[in-house]
C-alpha cells in the first residue's frame, strides 16, 4: 500500500493525483474526506489532511466550506504538466547529456527511441495470451 521510502502524505497525494489523471475523479467532483481516507487506508487523519491540503496548495483540489474537497477546474492539465516536467528532468535531460557524450544527434536519438518503442510494442503483442488463458 505505502512504501517506507517517502512520507505517507506525499504518497497519498500522488495516489489521488493519479486517480484524477486517470479520470477516477472528474473536475468538480468530490474526493473522499480526510476521515474517509484515514479510515479506509488506516492512517492518521492528520496525515490524510496533510495530503489533501498539499493538493489544495497545488491547485488540484479546492475546499467548499462545510461540504468537503473537490477536484479543481484544470486539475488534470496541471497534474499532467507537472508530471511532464518531472519526466523531462528525470529522463530526457540525462538522455540528452549522454547522447551529447556519445556524439549522437537529434535524429539518431529519435531513431533509437522509435526503434525501442517498436520493439517494446511488438514484444507486448507477442507475449499476450489467448483470451481465457493465464
């Protein structure tokens, strides 16, 4: 459920963000309350509250006094943009640094990525089992 590597409140905020990104919660829709999250996940209500407040600070959720927390307009786009920035920083920038060190130009990098994507796509198709078999 939760790992020991990162604080639980961050993991929960990421989980809720994932659910918004996947469409589990639509913009304008209410998300579970602090107490509901705490009871369901068996965590301290303060931890659940910290997660929800972090998402409010990130403009992913907003509070309606007396009603609860709701998904903010544009939340999905904000989450996607933040994840894209993280993807670039974690993977694209180091890839480009290594490509420069190897003397690869942009078209060579593009070809490598396209070839790998085809290989991975092909292997996923060939490893599928007929329906009804494990």
